[in-house]
């Protein structure tokens, strides 16, 4: 789910006072596209943000959402896709699992999605409780999208921000050169900062970031960034450039190197082939994605 698009969709409808239906996966079995707690929003016109399947169930959910809006009554639907040879509604889904989905009209305060939005916009995970009827409730842990600190605003940082933002990640771009920060295409970045490299830790709250990529192409700046990141708890630190450059920077860091070595990925990115800024950005995002979701890459 791209949280940014869902939140924008939500805010537009809330400001206009337009009805919305929250569709939430409450139970699954077997192989399913979404798991318990994942959700999407649907408006009265059948438009939606978020996906609970690969696109095969959303049309039916949109029709059901209209009924929920008209009646004001929640609805629970179970999609049994366990028979891989069965064509469901002529779509030939061929999945092997079952999903139970709750559709509920958001109330006058747009709850419970207002509480969900607060978590998605914040820094900490939180427990969401949904009333699923018959005096039963569903509780699930919801985490905000990952936050990425990009240290360096050169041309190769632009595709990195774009790709990460497509995933709904929150990107902050930092550089000490005004021209880079002010003229780079970072429209999808959450924040931009033009500050001296040695003032990073005093100007930006490092504890709110899950991952960082050092890519200023300026040796002194990268050294300063790494020294400050060594004192942080950021679990993934990517470093652009060849292994020889990584080795030199670690030697220059001296005592700080030990606090950073196990977290430092340099050259940053998975070996997936390709050349140029876009391919490198894709490789870096792929490595960060694997790190964030705990997937081994070697």
C-alpha cells in the first residue's frame, strides 16, 4: 500500500465532507495477496486507494462499498479462492486462499481511519482496534511507512527519491550545496534541508529514520555524514562508490568505524545489472527493501 496516496485520498474526501468506506482484511487462510490488518479506502463513485488483491477483487468491493454508503450498515464478505481452477466472476483469479474483508462506513469524525492516519503520519507503531460486529473486535499492529535519509542531492539522488516514494516511503534529502537542494527534482520528498555536513545530527532528528544513503560524491562530506551516522541507531547505511572508497572512509573514521561497520553497505545496492542512475537507484531501493522486511540477500 502506498500510504501517501491513501492519506491524500482520505484528506481530500474528509475536507469535502464526502463519504468513505474502509475495507479491512480481518482474516486470511492460505496464499492471499493481503494479510490481516491491510486496508483500502473506497468512495461513493467506486474510486479507491490501496489494494487488497492484485486488482481482481477491487471491482466487487467497490460495488459493495456503494451499498454500505447507502445503507450505513457494515458488510463482511468472504472471498474463497482456494480452487485454483475455478474462475471467480469470470476473472480466472487462480489464487489459493481465502480472505474475509470488513467494509464499514467511516463515521462523522471519519473514524476509525482518522486514528489510522495519525499512525501513518507519525513515527511510532500503534495498535488499531476495529469493531467487527457481534461484540467482537479486531486488533492489529500498524507501523508508519519507513523513513529514508538521503545525504546528497545530486542528479543520481533524484531517481532514488522517486522510486522510494512510489513505495510510500518518506524521504528526506540533505545537502550542503544550495543549488543541488533547490534545483533538484525532489517533489516527492517529504523534506529538503540545506545544511553543512557537520551539522546533520544537530539539525535533523536522526532517530526517526530507518535507513540512510550517503551519496554526496564529496569525500569530506561523506566522512562527516558517516561519523554522525555511526552514533545513531539507523540500521541500514548505504554508501555510494566503490569498495576502495568505502575502505578509505572507514580508515579515516578510526574509532567511529567499529560502530558503523556492521551496518554499512558499500557499494550500496544489490547486484542486479544495468547501468546509470536509474538502475543504481533501483538496486539501492531493492537492498533497502530487503533489509527493512528482513529478507536475506546473500
